[in-house]
C-alpha cells in the first residue's frame, strides 16, 4: 500500500505541465516528513486539494526527492509495469532502426527515471543510476528476461551519478553470460564494445545520426578524431572512404580497441593512433606541421554543473582553436558536446571565438543532435544534451 505524498500549494504546477521531478522544498512537511521514507518507497503524489498527480518513487536524501514514473495514475512499480514501458520504448527504437543496437531505455524520457539500458543484439547493459530505482533491480531484470529472452544482462553500477550518491560501484553479470566485448553495428559499420571495462555502458549510441552525416564529407580525405575512445567517429570515417584516419585519445586501452575495430572493418591500412592528453598532443602535432581535411572533436562533458559554465565554455573554445590550427583551409570541423548545461548557441559562439583566434572564418553547414533512441522529454530540458556542429573553415 502506497503513502500519499502531499505537495505545497502551487508546487503542482510543473507536474501538471508534464514534469516528473519533485524537489524536497516542494513537499508539504506539515503532512509528510521526508524522514519517514526510505529510498525506493512508492508514493501517490497529490496536490493540496487531494487531486492525484501520479505515482513516484522516493529518494528522500536527494534534492530531487521523488520521481514520477506514472503521471496521473496510481500504479505499482513492478515487473509488469517495467515490461509495459519496455514494449513502449522498443516500439520507438524498432521504428527508427532496422537492427537491435541502440539505447533501449533513456530514463525519464521513457517514463523509467533513473534507468538506462543499452542493447547490443542479444546482450543488454543496465545502469541503475540512483538509490530509488536500484531497489527495483530484480524487477527490471525479470522484465528484460520476459521481454527479450536475452543471452546475457550486465549491470554497470559504476556511473558518475551513483558515485555522487554514495552508492556501491559494481559491475556484475546478473543473467546469463556477457563476454568482455560485444559486437554492434552502427551506420553499417561494425564495432566491438568493451561493455565490462569501457566507458559508460561500453559504447556511445547518442551521436549515431551525426556520425552518419560524415559520409559525404570524408571520402578521400585525411581525418583526425580527437577524444576518439574506441573509434566511433574515426572508424566510420574510414569505412566511408577516408584516405587516412588518426584517432587521438589519452587511453592506451581505448586505442587498442580502436585498432581492433579498424581491423574488424578492413581499414587498418588507413588507420593510425596517437596517445596522450588531447590539448598537449594537438599542440605537438601543430608543431610537427601536421594538417587534416577533417577534424572531429567529441570531448567528455567540460561542464558538469551550472557553476562550471564559464570555465567550460573556455575549454570548448581552446580545444576548437587547436582543432582549427590542425585543419586545412576548406576543411570540415566537427565540434561535439555532451554537456547538458552548454547551450547550442554557446558552443557555436565558442567555435567562432576559436576561429577568430586561429585567424580563419567558419561557416556552419550542418548540425546534429541525439538520435531517436535518446528521445527528449518536452517538459524536461535536461533530457536534451547532445550537440554536433559541422563547420567549414575558410
């Protein structure tokens, strides 16, 4: 039996508009004290007039102390509901993609707050990113088994959000068998993703659509892929006909993965790597007199919190300036950002500042965003985070 959670007067406005988050200062503490709840407790959220706003699970120790998973409905959070949500999410992915390689569940946007699932064919990699959803891990696994009959399910319990919440970090196969690396296909190109030890779930599906747009720009060209990880951009550029591709990353292990993916796609003869800090290595490459026809910059999030925006914009400007100094006139700069707090206009502004410092001009010719397996919740701007800007240097 769930408990009724009452909000302060006026605090229901965002939820009535479709938002899913409830902040601790929105609770009517005269009726409900947060101390009475444990992480994962289910509540029926109500306005001051008693009207039901939906069902949520609690995270009483967090600023976002409750998250709606069933707006306007009173429903238990169990394997049956997870299975229903999985089918709804699957319908979107199967409409968009013809092969089973995608982000299957994207948290709030799929009405499964705190839950991320990436699909690699018959293998599923799951992230339970807060203490509330973690309580329902067994129900999530049961629903996945019933819906997909997978070969294996891997739990990646080492996300940044879990660390910040003080949750245990663990990587565990919770069903079947999952090898260290699994195969996926993106835009017709094959990859081996290190799902046990790689970044996040082992792969980044979010830039898929922008990477597909590389094809008309790279044939016969030299390409530099900075912050390459295992070659998501660079290997696709080679597969699309680039004459030469260099992947730059600080991780030797990631670059070994990129080499393996180059061999997997038969492009190893046009592929090389550089290991080191991106800014420092790019400075060395400039000193060496190197130049490229296409430079791709897909860094980690330079802006993790709002207070970091000014410093982060400076970091984007600096890395784009280095990229432009390595880019030949008439070449293409691809500037990516996964910083949710960075507005697209601010990224383009940072690129323009970089161009002024590098003594060149830019023309933005294409722009990209996250793919349909990362749907945006219209009421939650935080679900839209990814940007890619294609600009020609002159």
